[in-house]
C-alpha cells in the first residue's frame, strides 16, 4: 500500500491509496461518515484494476487528517474486537 496526499487544506483532504480496493475504502468511508465533524467522505476508483483509488474527505472546521486518524483508531478497535470474538469462538 502506498499513500499520496494529492490535496490538503484546513478542511479538505484528497489522497490516493495505491493497492487498496473497496474493502478498506468502503469501511473507512462509513466510519468517517459517522463522525459529526465530517461533511463528506467518498472515494473513487475510476478504472478498477488500472487506476488507483482516491479518497476525499471534507470536514466542518476540523483538520481532516485528524478525522482520518480518529476513524483509523475506530477501525482498528473493530478489527481487534472481531479477532477476539473469532478466536474465542473457534478455540476448539
């Protein structure tokens, strides 16, 4: 995975996330949209398999980098919780 910041302002962030697909981006977008400070969170994969996905985040006065960081903490916690439950249930 490679990350390239394409555009950054006080309230907007556009980043290319090379090597990722809908799996990660859809979940990240969903978590971002749960944040009241995030006005818009979307991504585009113009040509699947050819072009790299680009994610766009716009906030209402909050640093968009901080909004993404917060979303990533939540995403990690969700994965950790699922892992714990899965390991507990499959410990035969």
